[in-house]
C-alpha cells in the first residue's frame, strides 16, 4: 500500500501531501524531475500468543528524497520540498 500511495494510486492520508506525479505535473513538462524512494522497517517484533504461536509485528514507512544534478551525478537534495509534509 505504501508504494501505491507514493505513486498516487490512492488518496493521500495527510492533507497537502502529493504524489510524485502531482509534483511532476506542477513543475511543468519542460522541467526534468528526479527522486528516489525506499521502504524502511521502523519496528520489528515477534510476539508469542498464549498457545505458543509466533506472530510477526512490523511497522514500515517510506522515505523519499528529491534528487538534483551534482558534480558526481544525481544527489539527494538537502531539503526535498519545504511545502511537503
């Protein structure tokens, strides 16, 4: 579900949050735009039920950075966008 959110397949859960396609459209067709995203594990645990069944517990997140062209090629921008939550 996280990947689909970032690509705009579903409504964004945070007011003002935009998908990568909305940012690309906002900048116009004349400008090139690049970014990367990755999934992170925020918390991982194994719970044991009363009848000794192992239950995985996982919290995940998505992090993303806009990229700019630097001396060594594409680099992460120091601030992705100040208007993005």
